[in-house]
C-alpha cells in the first residue's frame, strides 16, 4: 500500500513559498539582487566561472537550495 503524502507536500510547499517572500524582500540590501535578476542580469561568481567551460550564449541553471 502506498502512503499518500499530498498533505505533507502541500504544507512543505506553503512553507517554502513563505520563505521565498521573506528572503526575496531585500529592499535596501542587494544581497540577492532580485531586481537585477528580473532585468536579465546574470552574474556568476569567480569560483563558478573557474569551474565552467566557456558558456557564452548558453542558458544555465544554477541548482541550489533557498529560492534560487
């Protein structure tokens, strides 16, 4: 018998959605530069660039926790 985890998944989704709102609210602090991201600015950190081949003209997906 398979257990139904839909309620737990719903609670978890609502919790993460609430955290996004808190963490994305960076007025006066450009820690996440949400405004720049929404305007198309895509800066990689030097350590990320050092690990990648030339990615000019490509789209990248940066997998991480949080709301990234």
